[in-house]
């Protein structure tokens, strides 16, 4: 199954993690670098503390492999203490590598902030496994930090707005009298803001559940065409309110597939809603379906501004704000497309986007008609109802 539509891009992988190897043994540095690069890491090398500090001053790293016995005035423990004065073990994991198995050295290094310790000679696969463990822990910490920053930032403004609107209504509304037009508008704003906050919380929880592996699909024989029609129906009012024509084009003979109906509806709601969100009035959004012997495809084609090269590199990554702005001042959490990517991956499918020759963009999904049995898991929890686009 192809992951890329003609002229388009599929979902992007996370940025490569950067590792600094600090050791005076040329052969050991080279050997570790080869293995780590094979694992997909970006690796830089340093032979002593001075070179390591120079590299740390000019680049950010996700992990350091550090020899205790370094030449020069600053040894490994000295470099460890210097780093820990600025970076915590959670922010920059450090694994000590040393030819000494002296318990005192091990305890001292761990006490001074090392995350792990391996003794030479060591098995390279063991070191790489420990690197993966520390990188994974750091990645979880990074996700948690981003979650907290996003939640505090995205929720602070709507909460203040809701409080202001509620206070205004309390001051101007008179008990027992009809609500004025201004108060009615304020109440509508209050409700819309509450819905947006609900969306933020729901998507943050969804992303957290996905990252923790707690999202499981309730797969059953599904009429894909019916899901597409339902997603289009959900967004008709939204499109008409912005003066956008929403059309549906079906290919005949679309087969049933084994899928989670609510999760697919969530994805399609998001893609169609995004097309409407970024399209100017008096344009068209077309949702089309097609199928071959192996997969079903759905495309959402708009006549909006299209995708810049920078936007294309960030699509489907969490917490990303694209350069294009919604045409109706709508708000976005920056999580919708990332959630779509994960939900389609759980269906063993692909998702991508490309610019159209005559302007606008096309977002597409592909889902296999007959997924691999090994990945056909039974549901462990009931999925949430489909949400509006982000």
C-alpha cells in the first residue's frame, strides 16, 4: 500500500533524537556512533570535556554517553557536575561508561546525577537498549511538559473570556425580563467558548491516551460510504454559514471494511471541518471516495490557500500551528491532524496531503479493505463520540 498520493506527502515521523558520545577511545566512539546511527539517532562525538562543552554550547542533545576517565583538567565526573548545574536528569539523560567497576565510582556518578552506568567492556546492544530506555523516558517527559504548556495556554484565555461574559450578563440582565439582544449574543459566545474548551480537553485526553497506548478500536463490518455521508452532513451547516459549497462525489461499489465507525467519523469530521475552516467564501469543498482491490480512499479537496513548504513538514505533528489562518477566526488546538494520523495508523492505513495544481489542497486517507489479522485487536474500551474538526 502506498503511503503517498501523487505529488503529496504522507505523515511525518518525529524529529531524530540527538546523542553526544564523549570518550577518548577513538574506536569505541566510532563503534557506538555506527550502532546508534543505525537505530536512527543523530550522533556527535567528543574526545574530552572541552570539546564536549563546546558542542553542548552550540547544540541541544537528548542524551549523553560519557566516559569517566577523560584526558585534560576536567574528567567525566567534573563534566557531569558542570552539566547538572544547568540541566536536570529529566531534561538531559547521561549514561556513564567507564572501565572501572569500582562501586565508589558508580555511586558517586549516580549521586551526582547520572541516569545510568555501564562498565567496559560492554555489549553494544546492551548500551543501545539502555539508550532507548532513557530516550523514551525523556520523550514522555517532553510530551508531558508540552501537554501542560498547551493546556495552560489554551485554556487560560477562554476561561477569562467566559468569566468576563458571565459577569457582564449578571450586571445587565434583569430578573423576570426578556434577555436583550446583547445579552443573547454574550450568552452565545459563552456557550461557544465552553464548547471550545471541551474540545481542547477532549483532544488533549485523546492524545494522552494514544501516546500511552490506551486507545483500542472497536472494529466491525462498516459501511464506509455511510460514514462519509454522515461526516458531510455534520459539516453542511458549518459550510453554509461560511458561504462554502460542500459537495460529495461517490464511486460506485464501495465495499464494507472492518473498522471503528466512530473513530473514522472523527477523522473525516476533522478533515472536512479543516477544509471549511481555511477556505474563503464562495468556494467549493469536495469530498470524494474511491476503492481498488486492496484499499478505500477518501479525499477532501478545497480551494483555499494551499500548504506552504514549511507547513508540509509539520503536518500531522502535535501542537503545530500552520501559517494559514482560519477564514472565520475559528480557533484550533493544533492536535486534530496528529490525532487523525494516529487513528488512521491504528486502522493500518495512511494519511497525507498535497497541493492542487489549480490552487487549494487535498487531504486524503487510505484504509485497507482487509487489514492484517495480527493487528485486528478487540476493543478494550469504548471510543468517544466523534468530535468537531480542529
